[in-house]
């Protein structure tokens, strides 16, 4: 798979591997930046964003309870 000339199937060397904590932090930063851009551009409000977070958390908790 290619995206703008970047091969997604590139084999990584052990020096390029990251641990779970680094991956989680990078993902969190990316999501935060994207949400802030959406709010800054007026596409969504902070209140809408916060309400959606609470909604998704409730859905996840309900799914856990079903298992």
C-alpha cells in the first residue's frame, strides 16, 4: 500500500521500533491536534467534542458489560 510515495509495507529495523507507550503517546498527540483544529476552525464546538467523548465512553462501558 502506498500513500504519497510512502510504502506501508516497509520492514522496520529493531532500531526503528517503538514501545507501546510511545505509540500511545504519539496517537494521543495526533488526535488532540486534530480535535483542536476542528474546534479552532469552527467545525465543531468544544461542548460537542466533550459530549461525544462522554457518549463514546458510555458505549464502550456498555459493550464491556455485555461481554
